[in-house]
C-alpha cells in the first residue's frame, strides 16, 4: 500500500515536468539552507572533506552529529547547524553555499525527492516526489524539467550511484526482518563508510579482511582512491553483517 503524502508533496510520474530555478536573484535564496535536518550519505562526506582539505575524522568531529537509536540498525549522521536562531547550515554564507560544487546530494536534489526500492533480485526501482514549500519562489522561474533531466542538471548521477550501492546493506532482507547488528558492526558502519581515512589506516594496520576475495593486496592498491575505498568498505561491511554472497 502506497502511503499518503502531505499536501505539499506531489508524486511525479517519470514523464511529468515541473518548472524550477534557484539563484541569487530568487527572493528566497538560501532559505532552504535553514531550519533543516540534513542527513549525510557516505559519498556526501567523501566530497565535503576533500573540498575542505581535512581528513574524515576531523570532518566528523567538526561538522557531524551522530545519532544512535537502539531501535534502528545503524546510526544516522547529520550535518551540524549554526546556533543562530535559525539553525542555518554551517556552510551557507551571504552569497550562498560556500561548498556549492561539492554540496550534499539532498541539497542538489531540492525540491526533488527520490525514493529507492531494491528488489530481491538486486534491481533498483526509483520514484520521485516534488516538495513545494510555502517560502520557495523557485517555482516561479526557471526551466521545465523532468525528474531525470533535473537530476542530471544537478550532477546527481554519481551521488545516486553510490547511494544505490548502499541500499544493498540498508535494504537487505535481514534488515527488513528486523535484524539488529552487534555494536562492533554498528561502529564499523561509521568507520567503513564515513571515516574513510581512519578506515584506510585500519585496513593497513590490522589486516582486517573478512572476505577472502578481497585481501590486503587489493586494499593497498585502493589506498589512494577514496571512491574505490568506499566501494570496498561497502563490500566488506556487507560480508561482516550478512556473510559472503552465495
């Protein structure tokens, strides 16, 4: 059964179009960067920590709130907000986003929302909604888009590719049945996927490799490539949680 949506959230058919544009000339510019709870994906943090020139541990310490709920299998990671009375994004300034070229996927997608369902056969099925907030004037100007054309225009393809791979863990059948990992694996969820620089050190110093198909030779070869290291982290975490694929 498809759940009901709030009145300001509209389901989009693949061929449906919407008009939208956001730039400094729009009256509400940067209003969507305030009073929000912004969840970060592993690829978001990979891009942001490189943009800022800091290692992943420093980025997590300075800019991320980690929330652990015993009812959820994995912790949630959220961008910290400035205590200015408006809960503004730490990266927003008078001229807009200071990390615009590497902004998180959720910021790129706005006002588009993307839902992903992974079938038992491993195929990704996506759906889209449009969020129309009362303050947003972006719908008064701009070009016409479909969900696909807007995603491509905002550079979301690479973000979605990594996020879709993560669904193999988040939507695994064991997780759907209520499986809760041990504390070590919940900690590894953050280490392997979000704290890549520490993960790299962990691999080279401990020799950790629960999957015989991915030994230390491959790990060392990947040491200089964060994107491939993230892919390795996803694979190793899936093996630790669910066992080798049969």
